[in-house]
C-alpha cells in the first residue's frame, strides 16, 4: 500500500490561498481555451481538417503552463510549510 502523507488515517489537508486558487482557475481556463481552439465548430464540420502549429509555439505554450503550475505548487508548499517531495519542514 502506498504510504500516504499525514499518517495511516489518510492524507493531510492543505490550504490553498485565494491567489493560488485564482492561478489554478486561470490555468484551467487556458487549457479549456486550447481545447476549444483545437476542436471548434468549424473543425467538427470538417472532421478531417488539420490544424498546424509550429514546434516552437507548442513548446512555449507548454512551458508557460509548466511555469505557472510550478509557481502555484511552490506557493502551496510555502503556505503549508512543505519541504521538498511533500515532506513537512522539521
């Protein structure tokens, strides 16, 4: 059985600040927008339509999402006094 942070009774609860929550909602909105862009009504009518995007553009999109997630997770760790790998600061 996988060891759960917080002891044998289950995982510890973490607090999420309103700033972190808003950042996560923004990331969700970005991903939803990307999904709608890649499959909109025009594409649905033309099931075989191809959308092209450069590798560099795709790289920067994913890097932007990754950087924002890293920022939110770091803030979450600081707000909840977490060290590396989900361990509580001693």
